[in-house]
C-alpha cells in the first residue's frame, strides 16, 4: 500500500510530481536570453517606426499624384502596400520582446520568436521576388 502512494501517478500525489502538471508550469527565460533580446528591442522599434513613416510618405506621394492621373499612383500604392508588412512584423516582434523582458515567461518568448520568424519569412519572400524581377529585367535588357 505504501508503494502506491510513492508512485508519481498516484491519484492523491502532489501536482509537482505529476508529469502532466509539470509540463503546464510556467518556465522562466534565462537572463542571458533576456539581455540579448533587450538589446534588439530598441533597434527593431526604431526601424519599424521608420518603416511606417516611409510607408506613410509613399501613400502621401501616391495620393498626391492621383488628381493628375499620374501612372505612378498605382505603382506607389502597390509598393506601399507590400512595404507595410515588414515594419508591421518588426513592430510586433519588438512589442513581444518588451513583453518577454517584463514577464520572463517562456510562452512570451515563443510568441516573440514566432513574430521574428514571420518578419524574416516575409523578408525572404520579398528578396526572392526582388531577385526574380531583377532577373527578368536583365533578360529583358539582353533580348
């Protein structure tokens, strides 16, 4: 009978000895990770705000050209729309890093890294698209 109570899966065991409850506990993020993330927080916030300002200037230029039926309106609007998402994802990452540095929770770190992954995934897609367009332009110039 005493052997049953010592089992970690005993019905009246403490939650900390139950493996299911152990996985639900909040884990703290190591201090070195917090310091490394904190160093990127300000930079990403500044870059995202600069990106939002650039998108705003592109939209302003596009809508300024609209009354004159300038063909650049559609192109500027398209570029502004495509350019919006990079600063948006960087801003979300910066906010997530701020949350991690305050809460020290692992789940906040996972959210921050997901936002960082979204940012770099989007940048990678843009780089591939830009490379493809440059290749088309090069082939068009040769032909």
